[in-house]
C-alpha cells in the first residue's frame, strides 16, 4: 500500500463520473468570464468556486486573510500566505462542499459562488519568476544518449549523481489554449556544409510535470530533501516545446537556448501537494547510492497517469503516448535540494519542470523525438496521416490524473495549437 489512505467523501456539487476535479482534488486557478474580472477559484466538477464571494460572505473569517486576497490576478500573494493558511482555505472549501453541510448548499449566495467552468477563461495561475528545467527521467536521458551519442554508454558520467538541469525562460510560459508560433532559427543538419535559417523543421513537445514553489529562501540557504515539500505549493502539466534542429546546432557548449525558449505551455489548475499525497509511491532504486544531501526517506514519487494526444488541423485526436510521473529517477525533493545546495535563493512562484517523462516501453516515450526515433519510425495517426515531428495546425493535448480506490485527482489538460512561423 502506497500513499496516505483515503477517507471517502460525498459532495452536493455536480461532479461527473471520472471528473478530474473531484471533492478530493480542489485545485486553485485564476479565472475570468464575461461578467467577472480575474480572480482566484477552486475547481469542483463542472463548476468553479469563486473564493472572493465566499470571503465577502464571511466564510473565511476565522482565517484572518488579507482583504481582497482572492481578487488577485495571480496566485502568488495567496501562496505567499504559507501552507498553514492555504491548506486551511482548501480544507474549508472541501468542508463547505460536503453533501451533508448545508451552510453553502442551502445559502442564497450559492448561485453566485458556483461559476460554470465552461463559461470561464482560465489565465496563467502564477507570475513565474524563474523557470528551471530538469532532465530527470532515466529512460528519456538514455534514449537521447542512444540517438545522439553512444548506444552502449548512453548516460553521461554525471547523470546518476546529480539531477541535471538548466535555467529556462519564464516570459514565454503560457496557459493552455494559447497557440504558439513555429519558431525560426539556425540549424545545420549533418548533410549541410553551412547553417541555414528558417522555420524549425523538427518541432517537438516534451511531456513534463512542473512544481510551483510556495515559500522563499534567502541567498546562502539550502532546502533539505526532508523539508522540500514545505516549499512546494503544487503541480501543473507542462509541455516544454522544443525545436530539435535549432537545439542540436546551438547547444554546445553552454546548453539549451533558442530551441527551448520560445514557448512552454501549462495546465491552468494548480493541484496541491495535499491533494496528491494519497498517490505517493516509492521512486526507482538509485544506483550508485547518491550523496547524502540527495538522500530521501519514504515515498518521493507520484503515481500519476500521463497522456499525450495529437489532433491534426480540424481532425480528431490520436493518443500517441501513455506515461507516468512515477518513472522519474530523481524526485522533486531531490531536485529542489540540488537546486538550492549552492545557496541559490528561490521565490514564491518559481516553476521547476521535471524534464521529459518517458517510460520503458516505446508507447510511453514523452517526445516525438523518441516516439518516432529521430524521424526513422514515423507515427501513424488515426486519420491516416504520419508524423515525425509536429506539423502546423496540429494541437498537442496532454492529460494527467491519479486514481486509486475509485478516487480520481486530475489536472484537466494542457492543449495548444501550432501556428505557422510568423
Ligand atoms: Ca524540457
């Protein structure tokens, strides 16, 4: 048995079977609609709980929250209140939604509190200060090593000793539903004598999860693996768009740059660590043993089903990948401990992505690069079309959910369409 046990709960809210947004989830996000300005909401079934209305009605009066905290355009100030407070807000919402709790259920304000999710537009949940991208799936790192270096010695010597990462670009992180432009840049295929310039011909997705930090540290401070969770507010799905041809030419010797910085898309609902607690599992055994500051006790991974679908322009999607967050070699606690071990300070709203999450089987690879094996094994879509990489007009959809004992906690989706280069 893994993770914490689940106590069964019933709600009066309308939650369709298999909804990602069950009474056990209650993720936070920023929404607006034709009538309402941007504000903080909690997703439940087909509705969004408008926390600002609950607050105005005094439902949170015993929590002594700053005035107007839920009318913010990002979650940053709310998250900055600390887990003690944000946990209590989530628990209060859960309590109010319980089937036998009449205080909101039978209140005249109920219609104003419960907003239709369908009619709402989801915005960026946080203002991202800094974005870090890790490279923590051993299957992904091995596949890339096999393709571009040595099939026999695919992993570089440092890989099993440090959670490899680099500093990414925060300005181009966008919420689900925002289209991206095919990036332009330099590339030089082995067949070319000189580099050429143009729209990327190898546009790819990367299936990742990202966590959002919820507590700052001062310069010089480090976070231990034991304390790491107190610094993590929650998670989102993360599509780390990549231009493989631009990346391959530019990355030596300083690492990824324009092949990665043009866009990363995220799911808009931030699922808290509290909601994911029941789905914790042991990570893979790490060999050789890691250095002391990277050691973790207990369950550091999450059993989270992940999927990628590709929908060609105006056509039905085809599922191209089934993976799981539990495959990660390096856990999020190890990533955060490593990130801060040199004294680098973190802020509320930093985003740290896992790196492409691939599994051991060919249908669990988290990028086109791997699924179509560097273009040598084109993927067949249900429409009859083939893909080596992502075409203009394609929409890439990622989904993620955890499920146990008929309890489901999910992320919804991150969906983004590729437009031709501008
Ligand atoms: Ca990445």
